[in-house]
C-alpha cells in the first residue's frame, strides 16, 4: 500500500473520509482556507527558491497576488476574497521582515521522500511518501525540518512533541540522509499567523515507534478492506470543512431532507424526542421507535437522521478481549508473564506501555472480537440548516 501523512491523518480523523478520499477516489473541493494555505506555501517557496538573487518583498507579494487571483477566481463573494488577499499580504510582510531569505542556509524546498515500511507477517512492503516544506542547515551542523502552518490556533508544546506529521518527516529525512543521526534533526512547525515557530525532536526509539504505528494503521485499514468492515464516519466540528459532507452517511439525511420526502421517519423522530422528555415514558414504545429508526437508517444507509427537535446517531460498538494463550507466548520470553498471571486485562494495559512497539503490535493482534452491537444516541443540539441543494446521485 502507498500512503502518506495526509491519508493516515484522514483515517484517524474519520475513517469514512479516508474511504471517500483514498479508496473511492472521489474528488474533493478545496475549501477557502485550504486554497489560501496552498497559495501562501507557494509564495514562501518562491521567496526562498531563487538563491542567491532572492526576490524582494514586492516581488513576493506580486507572486502571491497573481497566484491567489488565479486560484480564487471562482469565489462568488468579492469581499471575502479581498479579505483573504489582504490577510496574505500582511502575513507575508511580517514573515519577510522576520525571515529574510539570505539569512538561512536552505538545503531543499518541497523535499519529496519515500520510506519503505516492511510487514514481516505477510511479506508486503508499504510505501510512506511525503513532501517537506523546507530543510535548513544550521550553524551547529544540524538540520531543521520546517513545516508552515496557516492555522489560527497555536497548539501546546506537548502536541508538537507528539505530532505524527513531524515524526513521519523525521523518518523521511533519515531515509534520504541515513548518516545523519536523529538527534541532529530539529523539527519545527512555523505558525505564520502568529509569527511563532514551535520546535521539537525525536529519538531513535521514537522514530521506530512511529514506523510501528504507521504499520499498525496500515494493517488496520487492510484488515477492514479484506473483511468488508465499514469505514465508520466520525462526526466532529471538522465536518464543516469537509467537502464530502453532503454524501456522508452521518450528514446526507440532512441534505436529502430538502430535496425529497423521507417516508414516515420525521413523525417517528418527533415522537421519540417527545417521549424522551417524559421521565415516565413507556419503555416498550421507546423500544418500538428505536427499532423503526434503526431499520430506516439501515435501509437508507444513514448513520444519522435529523428532526426538528434534534438528531439521532447510529454507531457500531465493539467489545474485544485478549487471547491470553497467545499473549503468554509473547510475554513469557520477556519475563513479563508473571505480571499478568491472573489474565487481568487492566494489568496487561499497564505492561503494554513498557514494551517495545513491535511487541505491542503482536499483543494487539491477539485481540478477539467478543461482541458487536448498534447503539442509537439522541442529541437535541441544533444543527445549522443546509443552504444548498446537493444532487442525490453525487456518488
């Protein structure tokens, strides 16, 4: 399998988004923030890429304005377009003042890499690919990987220290230059809206843990594909920026509401919420309504249905237990089996933290599915109405 940080991040955010993006290959429409970020990155590449005759600030601004004009030509709101244009110019002026290009020793821009991830269990070799925004040579002989961010929020240092993207970039750097030790590599996220650079590093052990974690995620995806297991949607605030929202099982009911009748589910949802407000609601009737809603969702392919009083979400929950015969085979040679002699899963979870990544993966593979069931969850949170009609045959 060929994958990347963006693909793995999509899977961790929402497996359904990953399926649309990487498996079904449904084209996505770039949002305004994504367009702005892409054009801004291109302007910074232009700024550092013309060595030794670096461009002036005016040339960088002209490059940004031209590129942004081309990429945002279809935006209907001229005021919004100008606001992004002004914001980009302001940020570039600040960045240029703080980061004059002639003050840095840039080794590479948009540096592409491919890391091979072998899976010893089935003999497959996966490819982890990526593009590093910028690599600098430092005065102390080390190197710095820099990734630009146009996000509004500045993350805490702990999040930077555990950032998967930086970990993968460290892997990619070491693949291209294996003689350079991990401790000589500085990893930085540059938040241009704040003019702040947050830096971290990775040990050799952390790098290997990243490799093992990537393989574990790839294996999980492969297992789902092989078994036909669903890629479940994960509703979150990020859904508002996802172009797949109109066709997502967690949202498509809201969109189709405006275009077609939805049978008799609206009265059922309404009665459900009315009974839910009553502490003395008849359990038998509530069970009947739940069953009707569940059958409707399964028949129509929805993971969430919407009514005037709220929405009801369907999720699949799974219960796992460990095959302790297999766990014993793994832990006994390491002298750790005595710690879980009573086959206590809580004790095992504590011990897992002390084990190397490869061993943790072996033990996780010893998990067995013991129960799977559907849960309906009701929410009275108001959902913003959809302003556009989306064709029902989008997929």
